[in-house]
């Protein structure tokens, strides 16, 4: 269980602008092993929220409680950014290996080999990121996040600007890998179809300051989520929730 | 491959040819022909007069180069990271960048005597602001995205320096090294001319008093050759290594 309770996150006043409150009284929890999508218009504070959860920004009021298996264990957090953020001067394999915790966990090279193979990157292992297409780079970023065997995986629109067939392929790979080792995922997107395809539960966010306006469970079984069912679900959602329709 | 040889050999060949032509036209002791200069160079090498002086100058160059690069890189990175410090010391930097080399050299000799340490100090002071400015630019240009990635994946400090910071600073380090080497070459000779009794600068001073143009040119050739070697053997390979990931 992950409990998130953010009383306030704001950007300090500068010479030109007044203090700006981005997130206020945002409270929600994630079940262990749950796949949550967050949907909201751009600029609604989603990336800010992820940075708080990843511990990159500690300047806020509130608490984030991550589940912990035991006292001496700090949960692994994987973060897939909006851009792949691979170090261009290190090869694909080096990029992945660098992210692994030290000392190296047992069997980590087997885990990495396996992920690389599943994602179809075996031939690209020793290439530099600049030689890769965007779709491939995104897959490498996914492998890097999965390789650390995260307890909590944050994903910030990781498939944006991929063409539709490539995006579908990577989405499927994501679900396949996740199913083999279920862990809590928080996936941010502005694409509702993508959210319905991937999520157990969708949180709808409204901007400034960020608040949750709806919390919807997806009750279609994962195996049978095809375009038609997703469209039907979306339609129903819009009919029942005026607010969501206005939001998107 | 043929192309490569052409571009390595043809430009110096053309230079020597033009020089020969000019020497023939002018026909004066003030511009000796290439052959004459090369024979003087050979003589200077065989009599054992050139190499020791060249060695002394090279030693001064290397010592001051490493001191200036190390301190300059450290200061540059700190100023690049800390805005208030940068704002405070920016004017200092501009002042030191613009003090004429000759002034620092004279002052160092006046204050610290005609010593080796004063000579090295004068060279370092001349070179330092240059390195600081270059590395400050490099540090400012460091990409925040990579730091966030490194932080979220719990990179250790050593890992961050080795895999995130240094590769990004590499081009700036090379640039500072290149321009630094060129600058120090020019300054070290003046330093020797003014306050040392050995080294290339001192020798050139003697030749100047004797109006021995052939020797001056012979020494210049020895000089340029050494610089070319440093470029070819050290800097170019370093550069290539750092660029290999680029498309």
C-alpha cells in the first residue's frame, strides 16, 4: 500500500510572478501490485507529482508513505521519463547496468539479458543511444526501469510521440513484463484510450491546483480489452461523468 | 587513405615551396631559404644546443599547464554550479582575462624574484582565467535531465562524476587544453626571455641580439613540430575517443 498525502506543493514567488500553488490537498492510495493510470490535461501538475513521488523534489508539505517489506529495505523506485534520458556516451547495455543498485543483486545479469531479449533489443545492446530510433530508446528506458526490479514504477507519458503501431507494441510488452512480476505502477498519460487499455484503475486529475475529480475502476478483463470495448467504455464514462468530459 | 596523405602532406609542402620562392625573390639574409634553415636546425640538434633548451621549456610548459588545468577546472565547475559565487567573482575573472601577459610576468618577477617559481606562477596566472571561463560554460551547459535520472536510480557520487558529469565536460576540457597549450607556448617564451637564463625564450633572445634569423626560424620549426606531436599523439586520440558515441 502506498499512501500519498500532499498538503501543498508550490513554486516560490519570483521577481515577476507571485507564489504559485501547483498541488493542494491531494490524497490517494495505491494498492500493492496495482496498475494505476493518471489522466489529465497537460499542465495539471502530473510531472511535478511524479518528481515528488520519486524523491527528486523534497520541497513540499505532506507525506508520501511507500510500503516496505522490512525495516532495512528501502523500496526500489523505477522512473520512466517522458524523454528516454539515456546517457548518449554509454552503450545501451551500459545504460541499463549503470542503473542497477550496488552491490549487484543476484542474477541481475540474467534478468537484464532476459528483459533485453523480450524487448527485442539483443542486437542493439552494444550500440550507442544516438543510433537508435525513438521507439527503441523508449524500450531501453523501460528495460532500465524493469531491470532494477522496482517495487514502485513511475511512468511519465513514456509512449508519447510514438507512432500508433509502435506504441501498441510497446504497450503490450509493458503489460507482458509487468504481469510476470506484478508491482505497483503509476502511469501518467493524457491519452484516455491508452489508460483504459493499461490500467486497473484510472485517476482523473484537474489542474491548478491539482485535484482528483474521479476514480474509476476498469472492469473489463485484461485479455478482452480491444478497441471496440475501450470505445464503449469511454462513451459510457463520458455519459456518466460530465466532469471528465469537460476535462478532456 | 590516399586522400588522408594528401591532406597531411600537401599543405606543409606548399608552405615550404612558397617560402623558398619568396626567399629567392627577396634574396636577403633576413629571409633565409628553407634548406639553410633546416641545416641550421640539424646543426643545433647535433651540437646538443637545441634539445636541452627545448626540454627545459617543455618542462615549464607541462608543469604550468597541469597546475592551471587542475585549479582552473575546479574553480570553473564551482562557479558554474554556484550562481552567487559566479556573480561575485565574474568581475575578477574579466579583470584577470584582460591583464596583459607582460604585466603579470613583470609583476611576478618583481615581487617574487627571478626564480623558477615566479616564472611558473606567471604562466599559470595567465592561463587560469581561460580554463575557468571554458569550464564554467561547460558546467552551466550540464543537462539537468541526466542528473534527475541519476538521482532517481540512486547513482553514487562517483558514478555521477564518471558517467554523467565528465563525459559532458569532456569537449570543454579538450577545448581548454587546446587553447591553453597555444597560449602557454606563447607566454612561456616571454617569461624565459625576461627572467630566465635557459630555455627557448632565452636562446631566441640571444639570436635576436645577433640578428640570426636562420636560427630563430630553426627553433620555431622545432617548436611547431613538438606542438603538432602533442596534438596528434595526445589530443586527437582523446577527442576521437570522446566522440565515438556521436552519429
